C-alpha cells in the first residue's frame, strides 16, 4: 500500500543559525527535529566561537595569545587546553611543511600592515621583523602538555589566524554533536565542515569561489560528507605595489608576504583546523613545491594557478597529481 503524505513527510526541518565573530560571521545550517532547542543551540555555538576568539585573537589585548606573546623568554605560561590543541597542530604542520606554515609570523603581519598594529607597511618594522626571523617557530616554542604550559626559547610573536578559524569550525561541529544534531554544515569565512550528510542522505554542496578580486563568482562545487574544506587565496586581502600583488599570507622562510603564481588552494581534511593550516602552507609553498608537498603528505588539494593565459587547475587527489 502506498504511503500517505503524513507517513512519508520528513521529521527534519532545515534552519540556518549565525552570528558575528572575528570580523566576519559564523553559520551553521542544520537539519533538526522538534527535540532540538534552537535558541540554546545558537547560544552554545556562539559561545564556542567566541571562546576561540577570546583565546587566540591578535586583536584582543587580553587574549591568551597576546599574554603568551608578551611573556618574557624562558618563562612558562599556563594556557587553556583549546589553545594548546591549536599550537600542537600549528607546530606539527610547521615541521611537516618545512616552515611553509609558520605560526610565528606575528611581527611580519604587523610590519606589513595586515595586523592590529598598523594598516600600511612600515619599512623600519619590516627590517626589524626580518632580522628577528632566523629560526622556525617549532624550534623556538616549547610545549609542556601535561601541565598545559608553553614557553618561548627565542624572541617570538605568534599569530594563529591561519588555523584558529578552522579550529572554531571544528568546535561548532562538536557543539552540534553534543546537542544531538546529526546533519549540519558549519562555516566561518572560507572554512567549512560537514557533520554527516544532509537529512535526505545527499552530501552537502559547497561552492568553490573563483579567485577574482572584482567580483564573487562560483567556479565549481565540492560535495562534503563528514569532511572539512578550507581555502586560502591571494585575492581578498592583499597589497598592490605597481604590478606586483603581495598576499596577506606571510612566508616566514623569506620573511616577506607571499608573491607567487598560486591564486588559491583548497584543501579537504577530516578536521577544519588541519584543512585551514594546510591550505595556507600549500599557498606559501608555491606552484611547484605546493603540489609536491601535498602529494608527499597525502593531502587532497586543488590549486588554482595564474599564468599568462589566465587560470589553470592542478589537483592532488587520492595520492595522484593531475595537471
């Protein structure tokens, strides 16, 4: 006997929750049933994101990040578990990428006008930051995980903007699961994570942006299910000097902003924290070393490169390089 409309109707309702944070907005698109209290869920999602911002923002003078940056050398600083989790990831990817991702770029970010200190490059500050950038951060920062402490062994100014937003997306996913939400898509800027599939069973469709400064356009669509995605590019925040575009991403190895042919890198990973950091690392690594690094580390990534004929794609998927 065929089902009636009441028997076949889905018990799930789609709702999008969102709020301001980190100079942008967070969002969570959820398929939920009537047992979920949406207002409490929204409050808990907002609290999770704000906790990350309160701990790791270089724009907040009283953040845990800034407290660590101000601490004297060789002084142990107690840190919350969340920030230590991010530092462990950041230092690990710093090592694995041979410094292409480096969280110790705070002085360079500020000197070039992309941070909280100034909004334009300062030649004196740039020279000072370059002189100080002689060792990789994983060699300068020591973590004591059992006691939740960290200390700087060399002068160091940390900046976690290349990984904190991804971690905030992971925290949102954790909150959703704690509330019993089984179908959701969380997002913060270009970082997203899917909690399972849509209630219908279909994967979540995520737009891949065309790397253009003048307009926002969709280049393609990525389908996510229990997977995270992050994109790093040179087309939203950059410094134009004549015909040269300097991305806001810093290359700690050169002690300078990124200036290469990579327009954007999109990375797929199990956690958004790892996708976020690796997207930055691969962008910094460049058009040749980036795909080689992704291949060596088993990372699924899509590179959009600029050349004289326009844009072209290079992908590393399932351990295979495609040009």
